């Protein structure tokens, strides 16, 4: 049986761990909000890009859908995860979702090129015997997202220019609310022609239509490049928010376990202390009785 001193030390250790968990919960909440704000701020930029596309497409830019994906096509996948631990099942769930998605498309492993963002998700892909072409570290803050996006865009450009990549998909965790998220997938390339058609058909908000002097194809290409940037930025930001949402859920579970453990330890400590006090009182009474009998 543990002594009161041993129980006291265990209680102190649990309280120290509880303080660490509370700090990590607070940090996760702050980071979630930062990444949410980054996604919200991106909406204005995205709306501007779509308005530019609306003007370029208003004269009937070809929006016919590309042929359906075939099993002999080449597929590029950018899979987002975490560099750090304590984020629950995030990496496992994203990898499982990505592999299931690619299997359903019928693309064999030798026609896939994988790019991982986050060393832990890269290790998870290795465990599934999936060859990762390159691994980028996940950004540690909102300020690091832009640089990572440009690095990924350069790699995708190399895929399309040098390897004739037919389609590129993004796989990441999409934050829902609070500590909730779910695996999500987006087709980055080729650009969804149905989406372009919807953009073209939206009414202009004012009676005056703007015009442009740049050559149409160059302007269209530049706007699509910005659309790709927005899509990747959103994926990185939402993946980072999901990582912290998963970590928040893990910390909430850990906090509950610590709280339950502390309640049990405190109960045992008070029982032990009460037993010790009772034993001391009995010793005093026994000593008093012995003295009275000797007198």
C-alpha cells in the first residue's frame, strides 16, 4: 500500500501534468482561431479572382469538361498532415482517405506521385508502402503558409511540365468547428470546367462591366494561377487548423483522464491520512490507558 507521502508526490505530478495540458489546450485554441482567420481573410482575395475570371469568360471561353479520368493516367497527390505528435488519429485518417480515394480511381501505385506536407504523415505513408517523392515540413504559423504554398506550386509545375501529370489532388483534414474535423479531398488540376461555367454565369454586381487590355489567354492563365494559390493556401490553413483541432480533442480527453485520476488519488490520500490520524489517536488512547493502569 502506498504511503501518504507517495500519494502526495503522485498528486503533485498529476497537477503539474494537468497544468501542461491546459496550456496546450489554450495554445491549440489560439492557433485554430489564427488559421480560421487566415481562411476568412482569403475569401475576399478569392472573390476578386473569381470576378476577374467572370470578365475574362463572359465572351464564351471554352468550358467543356475534360475527358473522364482513366486508369492509365498519371495522378499527383499532395497529402497534408502534421510534423508534431499528440494530434490523435489525424494522420491515419487523412492517409486512409487518400489511399481509398486513389484506389477507387483505379490508379496503380507506379503511376502516382506523392508529395507529403508533414513528417509524421510522410512516415505514415511509408508504413503503407507508398513512395513519397518529397516531404515538406508543415508550417508552424500562419506566416509560414505562403512560402510553403509556393514550394508546392513549383513542384506541381514540374509534375505537369516534365512528367505530363494528368490530374492533381489535395488531401487534408478540414476543420468543421471546435475540435471537430474530417478528411477532405480537392481536385486541383485540371481546373473544374463546371465551376468555371458557374463563375461565368454569375451576374455582375453593377451595371458597368470592366474591361481589360492584356491578351485574353495570358490573363486567363494568370488568374488560374492565382486560383491555384488560393486553393493551396486554403488547404494548408485548414489542415493546420485540423491538426490543432485534433490536438485539442486529445488534450480534452487527457484532461478528463487526469481529472478522474486526481479525484481517485485525492480520495486515497485522504483515506490514508484519516487512517494514519486514527492510528495515532488509538496509540495515544492506548498509552493513556496503560499509564492509568500503572498508576
